[in-house]
C-alpha cells in the first residue's frame, strides 16, 4: 500500500508537544513511519513537498523531514494535469498548497495522511 503524508503530518513528530492531541498524532505518524521502514508501506513523495519542506525554517526539523522523504519509492511531479485537478479543489474552498498535496496523493498513493483538522 502506498501512503502520502502531507507536510503537516510529515513534520508532526518534530513539533513541540503542547498538548495530548499533538502527542497522539506524533505517535501515530511515527508508527506509520516504522511501517515504511519495515517495507509494509510504500512512501510517496512529491514536488509540492519539496516546496513545503524548503519553507521549514528550523534546519534540524527540515533535515528530519527530508530524511523521512528520502525513503520514498514514488515521486509525483506538478504536471499540468495535477495543477488543473488541484484548481477544482481550490474552487471548493481548499487552500492551493493543500489542494496540490491532496491531488499529489490522489495521483500516487492509496492513502492520504494529514493532521490538518481544516483539511480533514
């Protein structure tokens, strides 16, 4: 099974643990990372995650996220088709970067993982 983490989920284990919900989300994401390490799940990466990861100001956090991303077996580019499909989600009120991540997941993965409550 192929999984796609949006940038929020990828970085959740490296966020400050300000409340129980963040702790639980971080543990869930780390457990899924372990399944990727074991080969039980296949990680999908994307060009939009390149942009989102570059925007992470904390160098250590960015390096950790990139270490996870380096395990990906599939990569989704921002093709005209992906951009066009994302515009349909934007018309429904989803933020452009979230729409691009959602469509990237749709293109390459079986499962989309996010901790973004608004997107859920």
